[in-house]
């Protein structure tokens, strides 16, 4: 049974874990919540990007670990695994994508496009993980790997052009 719209809004806006799991409400977008969630990840990224790189990496590692709990909790409250509105995984995946990338608008745009590409297309092993790994870790891990794939392509591109 699918959760009602009011149940979804309650979890997303009235519970602390749901508010974070739903990307500060961005996951409530009626169309393309993953894309909207990734867009919502940009302002916190701009703040995080000012940190020295070890702190930046520590921040997204912590956000990943916290995300396992947040996404599991929101899923449990909604009674469905990986509801489309849960976008904390997109936040973390995008932050992984942007690790060690120069803070310039064109790299930000390319990082966004690459992350969305790998998150949507889900090449192996992303799709395999998405289908077989359950719970909060399962929700988080496929986007982490999509972020790593996007990061690799972005790093090669940055190195090649710079």
C-alpha cells in the first residue's frame, strides 16, 4: 500500500529525519524529485566547498553514514523502500562528485549533469546494488557509487583541460 500524500508531507516536513531525508522538502517536487534534490544539494555544497579538503571529505562521509539512518527511518515511517522523495542520497552523491573539483560554475554544472546521468542510467554495478541492497544502506550506496563514477569522469576532464 502506498503512503498517502498527507503521510508523505507529514514525514517530509514534520519529522527531523524526514525533513533531512527529503532534502529540506525538495524531494516533495511533483516531477523529477531526484533532480530537484540534486539542485537543492548545491547551496550546502557551496558552503562545504569552503572547507579544507579533509574536512570536506569528512563531511560527506558523515552525511553518508547519517543518511543510512535518515533514509531507513523515512522509509520505515512511509512503509516503502526508497520512496522517490527521499533525496538525501542525491545530496551525498553530488557532494562526492564535487570532491577536489575547482569551485567554478562550469565544473558545478558538469558535475550536476554527470551525477544525474549516472544516477538515472545506473550502469553496473549501480543498478545491481540498487536492486539487491536494501534498507538505508541500499538507498545510499547506489548514489555514492554514481557520485564516484561522475567524480572520475569530472576529474579526468578537469585534468585534461587544466
